[in-house]
């Protein structure tokens, strides 16, 4: 949101962009956490369900401080879904499936958002007369794509407590040196990445986003 203000936009434009970003974050965070809860439940763990987390209701998943930080500083968090791996029918399979469920959900949302944004720009935008409605819809679809790509890439980093680390921890030998190192220094590494590694993350995100953009460009190119 601070970026919108620094861009020198008018008050109405900032409000509209803030609304669209808020909606996308509520949807993306909630579905990410719901996916964790659902796959844990499917693998035999009732913990999330018993705590009311097996729902798409944002109130069950949004951390107020994490949400505000995300709105202001482009980095935030939701309430982690509690799981008990000991309840999984297959321990490793359950952890891996539950861990990647959130990032797969973000990938699906990003893919849908990118396609809808292309369709909006090519077909719908010229028909919308109201300027602010056009900004709201266009920015919502743009954020749906970009924010979910960011969430997917960030959560795949092999650093605790992110999903990527949980996958590595589940499929590698117990007590291996990488896991021990990350458990000891992961928090520091994560902070260093957030403070100094924004350019590297941006580069990585752009390369992950590119194939999706090219695919939709090719699909729509077939009909134009």
C-alpha cells in the first residue's frame, strides 16, 4: 500500500488498489491455509478440523498483524494450520502432501489470475466505461496472479518454518546436516533474505511467472 502512495496516485486510485489487494490477500491466504487443513484431514489428521481451520473463512486464517504487514511492507503471514503428523496414515507422504498443498493452491490461483487478466485486457477493459471499476477489476486480476506467484516461490524456500523446508525435512535422512543447520540458523537466513535479498527473490519470481505468461499469450494468440 505504501508503494501506491509513493507512485503519486490520487486518493481514489489508492483506495481502489488497496481494496483489490486486500481482497486478493484474503482469498490467497485463506485458500493456502485451507489447502493445508484439507490435505491433512484427507491424510488422517483431524487437528485442523477440530480447531475450526477446515474452512475458507478468512476469519479463521488471517493473522491481523501479519496481514497489516503484508499490506504495508509486502511481507506478511497467516495463522499456520496446526497439524499432528503422528495421525497421518503414512507419515512422510502426509507431511509432503500437506506441505505442498498450499503452494499448489497458490500456483492454481496464479494460473487462473493470469488467464483472466489477459482476457480482461484483451476483451473486457475496452467495454468498461467507469474508470474506477476498470482499475478495481484489472488490479484484482493482476494482484491475483502476482501475489500468488510470490507466495508460491517464497513458501518453497527450504528455510523453516516455510513449506519447502518441511518437504525437505520429510524426505531426507533424519538429523541430516542441512536440516540441523537450517533449524539453527534458518530464522537469521530468512531475515537476511527479506532485508537484502529482494532483488534475488524478484528475479526468481519473474522467471517462475514467465512460463505462465507465455502459455496464456500463446493460448489467446490462437484466438486473435
